[in-house]
């Protein structure tokens, strides 16, 4: 896969290593045509954000081992 670039034209830098997030679980805000969730931003989540997302049908705090997703925690 070719290196992805950010909006400034620079190579993407790791955003999150513990847990590794992003569509490819590589810690980058990297994407492809199969990424229907558009994992293209890096954020620091809050408890309120996680609760709101869950209420809206996007539970980001529950681990999903089948997708190598440990679940997000505030901070």
C-alpha cells in the first residue's frame, strides 16, 4: 500500500498506538474504498462522546475482538 498523506500533503503520522485504531488498526487515520465508516480523523474521546455515540447506535466502547478492536476509553 502506498503511503497516505494528510490534508497538508505530508505523510500520515501515527495517531494512536494503544490501542491501535483506524480502519487498518495501524494507528493511522488511513482509509480505503472498503472503509464505510470513514476512519479519517484522530480524536481524543470523552465519556460524553462515547455515551452519545452509543446512544446513536455507534458503540465505540465495547471491545470487538473479531475486528481486533479493544474498545475506546475516555482520554
